[in-house]
């Protein structure tokens, strides 16, 4: 396993994303056979009920989901990530006209540089698995979400199908790190990806953590045979305890 100790996780994750930032988009699409675009399309569509309001795309990386949110409905998107190199690559490759809507901000998801209740929606694509203290991150998301606002999490999971599951896990552990290493030059980053998916909470456990943080109406559903799940939760109208 290449999973770092909790005390070293933040630095490890930051370092790994910095190292692969230039090849991140290419590898994402290659390794998922371009299905990642569909996953982000579904995630962004979850916020279609908030057409005129500000959205936070947390762990925004190279901004692919921020683009999709602003493409579906042009509106302000604050894109926060703690890895400057990921944001810089995304900003350099921003599609024409998108700079009017997407505002990249370097910041930590466990200590968001935002006022209380300032966003109507939050998306986190492939980010919650990377947070060192997920409970702290979820409470921060609740804090910056306005009452009635919606959190949408897109995250990898382990397919439970008895035929597809083992094939996918073999691909994850034995093929993906080689391709990832070959193209990015950092196979450890892609071994971390596989190991962190293996070790991450089940969808049921993640839903329970969202509820424990204070989210209401928590729901989740699988996409692509359970390779990923979408989780959603609403901030209730009452004050946060
Ligand atoms: C797998 S990438 C996901 C990027 C993008 N959301 C996507 O859809 O491809 C995870 C991102 O989370 C960021 N990240 C990890 N921990 C973070 C933290 N504590 N605060 C802010 N960003 C964080 C990493 O820098 C990385 O860019």
C-alpha cells in the first residue's frame, strides 16, 4: 500500500498532484476511456435547480468540473484547490469566455477561505477521498453552503458486481499504475489512486458521514457499474450547531 500516514497525507497528496498536473487531464480521460466527462456532466446537472447563484467547485484541480458547471448554466463558479500547479494548468487551458465565470482560488478544503452561507451549491469531484480530515471538510462545506443549498460529491467506489468487481480491481491495481506511470512519470501517484480507492469509505459510510456533519436528505446512486457514486445532501434551514 502507498497510503501515507494521516500526519503526512496533506503534503503527500499536494506533492503528487503537483507532479502529475501537466498530464492529469489526459490521463483522466485515457484511464476512464473518456467516461469521466459523462460523470462530471451528471454531477453538474445535479445543480440545475440553482441557475443564478454562486457554486463552489472544491478540489477543482485543473477545472474540468468548473467548466462543465459553467457550460451547462453560465454562472459564477469559485474553483478552490490547495495545489497551485493544478489550478495553474487549468487556468492556462481555460476555454475562451470561461474566465468570466470561473474564479480559481488556492485554498484548503478543510479551512475554506469563504464566508458562511455564501454558495448555493458545492461540487467535489474525486476530492473527498484526498482530504485528510473528511469530517472537518464536510463541516466546512456545510458552513459555506446557504440554507437550502446542495452538496454534490462525485467519488470513486468499488464495484460490487461479482464478475465486474474483480476485473476492475485488477485493472486498478495492475494496469492503471503502469499506464499512469508511463505517461506522467510518477507511477506512485497512480498506485496511491488505486490504494486510496480500495481503502476509502463505502457509499453507505460516506452517506452516514454527510449526515453526521449535518447534511439532510442525503442520497447516493452508482454510475458505470459502481465505478463511481454520486452523493447529494442539502443544508437544512436551521442554524448550524
Ligand atoms: C483527483 S483531483 C480532482 C480534480 C477535479 N475535481 C476533477 O474532477 O478531475 C483531486 C484534487 O483535490 C485537491 N485536494 C486534495 N486535498 C485538498 C485540500 N485539503 N484542499 C483543497 N484541495 C485539495 C488536489 O490538489 C487535487 O487537485
